[in-house]
C-alpha cells in the first residue's frame, strides 16, 4: 500500500496550522515530519499520521493550552495511545485538573467523571480523537 505525503504548505492548509508553527514544532521535535530533507531549501513531507499529531497540537492550542502544556499533552497521548495518529484510533480523552499534582492530567473520557469535575468547578477539556480524525478526513476529501 502506497502512503501519501503532504508538503508543509498542504499540511498547514489541512490542519489549520501556520507554516511558522510547523517549523517551530519541527525544531522543538514536537512533530517531526516523516521525510525531512537536508541542506538549504530542504523539503519536508508529512504523513497522514503526522497530520493527526499536528491537528491534535493545533486543537490543544485552540482551547487555550499553553505551548508547553499542549506539547506535554501530545507526549502523554503518545504514551497512553500509541496508535492515536491512525484513523482507527477512536479514543476519547479529557484533560482534568489534578489538585495533588497541580497539573492537567490526561484520562479516558467518562461523562460521569467529567460532570463531577465540572460540578466542583474544575476544568475539563475534551480530547476526542474520533473528532480530530473526522475533521482531517473531511479536509482530505475536499
């Protein structure tokens, strides 16, 4: 099966990221493209899996997370759900405030837990991978 790759411009258009964000995330090794050129004027190409990671990072930033927290969330997601960048991954997670750790924790989404957190005034940020993949799929079709 042949894999499709996307230029930085295409990846930015599909995910809603800016070219500068892609470059910065590449430099910080947050999302490293599948194919990276060398030398001046180098070309980089992103795989569909890379697009899912980019879209996840962009989502985290769009809900108000700082760069560091978004990058940490992406790393934790890679640890908890290694296949999250594949469209077969339909997991749903949420970020909840852990007062003991004094940080946001990535846990599997559960309606009752989310409501309980909200009732205590704690933030809950949904991270639904199926929605991220669905958004990517719709942009790839058009």
